[in-house]
């Protein structure tokens, strides 16, 4: 879900209030967290804990203003879902700095105790996707990076392995839309992603963007799969040729 810059950020707060009023809090997921920092002000929100405005297990919705920075964050994880081939974390962010000075922001999403896809010691792909619908205007756009991480020690907010950082530009070049890296997974591991943002003073518009982290098994390339499927036939042809050269009836 991309939040358009045309939607006033105050509407997000009203939506959050409606969610809280309409639905009772659900079961907490202590291993799924979003941490956001505006300058030195750092807040960590746990799934269905204080600050999470969405009662759905596996989804965190945050809507706040901190030091004149208004932000809305929607994050989710598919751990425990019937999708063993890929584990996904999404972070959709809308952020706007109303202060008269430039500020920095960090938004980090983490979840641990992943046991799929594949098996212990198997090589898998860590994939990082970035999408941007607005960077807050052309005069003073935000800048920053998005990076995906895994940690074979299963550490919360662990960062022992990562994809190359993706630079936040608009329009987003194809080279910055997707980054991948291969790692050998442990029996249990954590997944984290992070935005590091530089917010210009007096943003005219909110910046809207999405980061997605996936872990999946490396597919067999089509040409290799075709070759493997042809091996029995190749072997049969070779056997027939050898029989022909020796004069032995096939």
C-alpha cells in the first residue's frame, strides 16, 4: 500500500483512531517491532503494544508527530503464514518535516525466529525492494537509503549480513529498485530493514515510499533447468553413437 502525498497526514490519525475504537486489541507478537528515531528521540513499538494502532497480529500501524515531524508507518510480516517459500517485511512510510531546521530520521523494522525457506546451511537470497511515490517536492527533497539485513544469530535488529544500500531518488532509477545478496541461513535467523533519512526544513509535501525485504530459495535458471531435463536424452544419444561406432547392434 502506497500512501499518496495528496492524502493529508491528519486523515491518517483519524483512521488510526477509528481502528482503535472499532476493534479490541489482539494478541501481541513480542518479536515483531518497529523502531523510529527523530534525531535523538527513539521509540520502539511492539506488535499490539503501546503505539500500535492496528490490532491485527503481524501488522503495526504508527501515526505520530515527533519534534514537528509527522509520520505514518505501516509494517507487516508474513512469518507463520502459509507462504514457506518467502518471508516478507513491508514498511510503507509517509513522513513530513514541519520544523524550520533540517532533521534526521531512522525507521527500522525487525522480526526474528524465522525457520524457512530452505534448511539449515542452505544458500538463500536476501532481496531488498524500494518504491517511491514522492520525496517531498522538487525544491528540497528528502534523501537517504534503504537496506535489508539478516542475522544468523537471530538477534533483534540484527545486521550481520545485508544487501547493498539503495539510494532514495525520484524518479527511482531501475538500478536502485532492487538489490540482492546470497547468504547461508542458520536454523533460526532474524530479518531487519531500515530507512536512514535526511529531512529538509519546512517540507511542503509528505514523502511516501515503501521498502520490502524477502528471503527465498534461489530458483534454478531456465537454461540450467532445460539442460538438466535434456541430460537423459543426451545420454541416450551418446550411448547410441558409441554402439554405432563399435558396430554393436543397438
